[in-house]
């Protein structure tokens, strides 16, 4: 049985979030949460919350043993981008793209 959680439109670029997701992919849930708790990146806190949400979703199903869960899939997709304008020299302006991410975590039993 699988448990899934999705975090949508999270204000971090997908490239930066994928760096953290690659570290915990395939780990046991307890080890992954402990690893993310002490990792000094912004994406670590975000991914930890989504993993804990997936564990909470798994507890709703009586057939799943929460102690035997591992991260089967974790992937980061791009979300909608916020377009901003920054003033530059001599009356010009440049576009700033503030990226967002959709984080999906799928847990499964060992």
C-alpha cells in the first residue's frame, strides 16, 4: 500500500529543491526526517513537512505499518512562476522570475 502527499506552489526553485530530494530518495522515513532536520538548506524544511504529511496520510489506513515506510518516489516539478521587474541603469528594466515548485512524495512499505 502506498501513501502520498503533494505540496503545491512552494516558493523554492525546483533546481534547489531537487538537490535535497536526491539525498533522501529511497531512505527509510525516520532516517530521512532526521537527516532533513539537521540539513542547513531551505528545501530541507519544506521536504520534511511534505514527508511528515505523507506519514500522517499513511496512518489513516489500518493496513499500513508506519514503522516500515520508506520513500518510494520523491519528485519536484516546476510550478507557476512569479514575474517581477527590477529597475536597472539608464531607465531600463530587467525581468526577475521567482520560481515555485510542486513537491510529490510517495511512501511504501518495505
